[in-house]
């Protein structure tokens, strides 16, 4: 399966509407065909990305006791550490840990648990997060046109900064080294689709990320240096009236022994509508009405994948 490549430089990030129309056509084709695209020349530098990975590597290699002090503790605090085994998306054991981050602007009067454990990491994530926000606002504008709305339609549903229940988060993910036999009972991240609007994903070169096509076949979302994978998620599926489908995806344990015995790192930005917005349009004919709001919908989904009593460590 060829993943559509979108060269963002061609469109100029914040330029005239002609470019935006062209970008919206590319996104429309990509989302219709595969539910995803590979973004290149997106303006985010190698250094910005490497700085975040460097911090992730230091953080995730800290003793569990220290990481657990930064634990993600539920609904009102969508930031912090998510330990190994806290989430489960299928029959197999998921082998990943994560750390959820919001920008300082989105966390007024608060900061991240354990933010000083890794000097420089907070600053690196803030820089990357800000750049991803800028990139995502161009994509929101182009997608608004792609679904036949005014340019600022989706932006107006993705406004709230400082909403403490917002799921507009950046997730640093770590997949610890494992062994080839583990694949019988475990998977790095089991099959799911994302429940936000769309996702921007950066990955190191370990591989294993796969998407599922319309016929149910898995295809590799192969790592390419500095490119960003854009994936359609549920909100855009609902707001495009099912024209686009949220991409189902997973991360498998690589068959290549050297790779599976190595850590994998990724960075995932979940672009999410404001909590009070209906999770699907009231005009949708195929979904229950009235719709829950985005916050309640996400919470109901997360309840099923996040283990409320993570294993003691
Ligand atoms: O780490 C990855 O490449 C995928 C993670 C993912 O799908 C998620 O966090 O929703
Ligand atoms: Fe995902």
C-alpha cells in the first residue's frame, strides 16, 4: 500500500487560500483512499524532534519508583506518566508506557508531574508541541474546506486553551525491548482507532507501526526520517459524514530480532475538539442522538482501555 505523501512546503504553511484549497484536495484524496498521509517538509526541525527523543530516553529509563510518582491519575489530570500494562486494547498484553504532556498555555497555574526529573525535556516538548499546534491549525483549515465548510469551521470547534479536561495532548511513548517469543501473547500497541479528530505521529526508525486498509489487510507505516504520519481519527470520520474513516492501526513486535530487542520511541499529538462540542453532528443519521459531548465520549471510550488499577510496581 502506497501511503500518500504530502509535501507541506508546496503549500506554504500560512499562505493564501489557493494553496489551502490545493492542500484540502490532497488531504481529501489521502483520507478517502487510505485514512492517512505522510507529511514531509512540515517545518519541524530534526533538532526539535531529537531533543524530545533524548529526554524521552532519559525519562523512561528512570527507575519505576520515580516514574510512578509522575503517574497519570485520571479525568481531571490528563497529564503525566502511564505505566506499562495500564492500557489494553485487545486480547494481547500491550507493551508500552507513556507520558502525556500539555503546553504551559494549556496548564494555567499548574505544571507537569516530575517535570524537573529530566532537565531540558519540558522545554523540548514545549517547542515541538507549539510547532505541531501550528501545523495542525493549517490541517484543520484545509480539512474544513475538504468537508465543504468555511475555512474556520473546524478551528472554531478546537479552540479551548486551558481547559483542564482537554485531551489535546502530546504523548511521548516508549516500547521497551522485548524478545521474539513475546509476540505470541503480547503486542506493542494493539489495534484501535484514535478517538480525537486527527493524529500527528512521529516515530524513530524501529518500525512496527501498521495501518489497516478497507479490505482489512495490514500495511506498514514505515519510518522515514523526520516525516510525520497524519491519521484520520473518529471526530473527522463523524464530521465528514463517514466520507473519511478513522484509520485502524497498531504497533507490532518486529520480527527482526535486533529491532525487537531494542526500545522504540514515538511522539503522538492528538488533535482533539473542545470538550463541550458534540462528538458527532446532530445531523448524523447513523449515530445515536443526541450525541454526547467530546469529553464524555472520550471518557467512555477510555474507561474500556485504561485499566483503573494498574499493577503495583
Ligand atoms: O506509538 C505509535 O506509533 C502508535 C501509538 C498510538 O497509536 C496511540 O498512542 O494512539
Ligand atoms: Fe493510536
